[in-house]
């Protein structure tokens, strides 16, 4: 099964999740530490469940399951988000981070969901100061703790706002030995989409990125744009036992 979402996966997921905008929070559940479920109600679509598997995936549940238990962080969310409306759903591009904006007439709060590493979730006030976090951590460049301003890591290049000059610079200064690895890690494409871009471009994925010429860069750039501007045509991949092993937009 798919273990982690890529930045491009989130890019397309955000488009589908827009249908939940302006929904009112009905219930919040946390049946397991890494699972947060929002029961939402919107007049034109009725009740929906938004399930977040922190660090792994986020999706709309079509069938209601029995959720009763609510752990500590879920109780905190319920206390501070009760009566709020989900007014915006966005990706902190190009990061694997989703920002959910909740509002009432009196308050605005942000829930950040990180799909980096093991993942995390942070509820912040209108000034982006952390109120509480699923996991508290101290990293080399930032700390995730209450009363501190939320800070997130930033890629050097934004794949969704990339130009050819950026791509030339990235490949020229790459610290990786192969094109596919450079695209996957230094541009944040992930393995699957980096392989696909090499195939679309008809360029050997193992070539040293520093040896890519100007014409090849133009082709790679065009392939990247094709990937991030496609219409959604999502499907699941099953194994021989009919188990879902992957999902792609």
C-alpha cells in the first residue's frame, strides 16, 4: 500500500478536497494516535467524513464507520474547533504540508498537517503560534512546541512555480549522481514521478544531472509541466489478491 504522499499527490488531492470548503464541524474523532477524523456538514452535500492518517494520507470517507474514541489531541481539537467552519484547504507549496483554516465570527485557527517523515499535526492561532501539537519535537532548524510560532522546512525550489533557469541551476549544482535521484530529492518530486519524467523525456534516468544539456533541460521542463497540469484521472492499483497497493491521481 502507498506509504506516503508526494508533493504532487497533495497538489491534486487539494483540488478534490475543495468540495469540503465552508463545511461546519459536526464531530471530531481520534480513534488512534495518528488518525484524526472530522465529521463535517455542508447544506448542498450533507455529511462527510474527512480522515487524516498523519504522515500517510488524507481522504474523504464515503461510508460512515463507527468512531467513538477520542484521544488527547482530538479532545483538544474538539474543544478549540467546536462550532468552526472549514473555510480553506491549501497546500504549503511545494512542501508536503496541508493547511486547514477554521473560522467563526470571533476566531481563526489553522491546523497544519505534515506528511514529512512520520508526520505531525499542529493547531495554531490566527498568528500561527502553536497551541498544541500531536508530537512535540526539537529539530536542528525549528521546534514544534506550544507558544512557539509554527515554522516549516522549505525546499530550495518550488516545483509548481519552476522556470527553466531554476531547473538549470538545480541540475548544475546537484549533489546527486543520477538525474532521477536529483529530481526525486532536490526538486521534491518523489521516486514515482521522477521515473515518469525521465520516461516522458526519453532521457536515461542514471545520467549525471551535471551532464544534462540545454535541449534536454527544455524537454525535462516540459515533462514536469505536463505532470503537474494534468486533469485528475485517479485510479487505484490492485495486486493479485485484490488489495490496493497504490493510488495515483
